[in-house]
C-alpha cells in the first residue's frame, strides 16, 4: 500500500514504514511500451511468494539442483517444478541437465538486482551496508 501526501511518498509493507520524498529520488522510469510489457510479465512471474523464495535461493547460491531447491523451500517436487517452469518460460531462470539431475540458475544478473532492490525497499532488515 502506498499514498502520496503533499510531496512525500509513504509506503507500508508489513510492519515497516518508509518515507521518501519523491523529488529526492533520482530514478529513471520506463517509457517504452514494449519495455513496460516485458517488465510487467517478469514482475508478474516473480510476484508469487514461492517463486520469489526460489529466486532468493538461486540469486545467493548460483546454481542449485531441483532436489536442492525442494529441500530448501520445503514443498513438493511437483509444486516446485511447476513454479520453475513458469520462471524458465519467462526467461528468468536457465537450466542445464547433468545425467539425471536438472540444475537451475538465474538467467540474468539484473534479476538479482531487482530482488536486492525489493529487499532494500520492503524488508525489515533494510539496505545492506
């Protein structure tokens, strides 16, 4: 949830509130319709809590087998496989097969930057110094 009151942007996410003046935030926004569509599709794919958890694991660990993801995330392999398929189909994840194991990794390092930005903006731990 967010609200703009006067010149201030107020964002509330869970138990943490953040205040930032819009004018003090130097950001470059998306202007191309094509880029907006690409970003929207990617964000939609990442928006599920389980998929975000998978991305956080892979962003920090590099490459992980499906079994390793199942053990870390704590749900069934079939459920994980469905979510991995969505992320792979959107180009967010890449995979490779080694014998009978499939390994996944984040396909583009900019995805890890997006997740880091989300952490800085919304998580109680705040920015990493």
